[in-house]
């Protein structure tokens, strides 16, 4: 019972940052280039969450959809973070492209669509964690905006937190037959979405401060 409750709560929490985004668009505030990948991620993740939850509720198999979602998610989040890299942007971009190509080849030719690939997902989560940790470090040192006002800080911290915790969940999946990994995933997902919501609020307030400075 609690797992279904957490699943519904996780689905609902995905819409919190999405609703803030819709409010920003309603206010006719221009979405800057550096956050457009994050906007694309919100649209894609929201659709995926609803679709996967719906077909699961209807009793249909939905693991195949996760195999499609995972490499796209990695691409959107990795390139989002890489744009804030100051020194190794080209290197990280090439590495991200190579890993995405590997995941696509694996998806179509190597893995079974009815099984969850915990090894690849653990590696993907650790890579996003490492990249987010690097960007988090750069923002904490070089950002001229206080961290509590910087939307990049909250986006990066959310990615850092989520991938750190679900990596632990994937380890449980490898060694233990229990639902603890699903519990860890849902708690991490809900917390991450709350942090994303704060990020969107910070972005809105930042745009408001810029508009007030010019008008």
C-alpha cells in the first residue's frame, strides 16, 4: 500500500516544478538558453512519469519504456550540466556522447527489454553524480550570485542528491531481493522534484529582479 502511495506522490511531485514553469511562461518571461535543456527535461520527465504510471495501473508491462527514457534523461541532464563547466567542456561533451551511443547500442542489441539493467543504470547514476559534483564545486567557488538565489545551484544539487541515493538503491537491487530499492527511488524522486521546484522559483525571482533593474 505504501509503495503505491509513494508512486502516486512521486508522480504528483514531478508536476510542482512543471507548474512553476507554466506560470513563468504564462507571465511571458523569456526562457534563457542555458535553462532550455532543463525545461525539455521537465516536459519529458513529466510525460514519462504519467505514461509509465498509467500503463502500470492498467496492468500493462512498462519496463520497456524505462529503457528508452534512461539514455534520453542522461543526455538532457549531462549536457545541461556541461554547459556550466569552465575548463573541460569539450572533453565531457565527447564522453557524454560516447556513453549515450553505448546505452543506445546496449538498448537495441545487448539487453533484454523485460529485465532491468542495474549495472548500466548504476554506472549512469555515478557518472551524473560525478559531473554534478564537479559543477556544484565550480558554482560554489565562482558564482557571483548567492547560492540561495542561484537556480543552477539547486538544479545541480538535485541531480547530485538523486543520483547519489539511487545508486545505493541499485546496489540493493544487485544483492538483495526486496523492495527497499523502490522505496529509496521514490523518496529520492520526491525530494529531487521539490529541489527542482525551488530552482524554478529562484529562476523566476532572478528574472523578476533583472526586469525591475531595467524598467
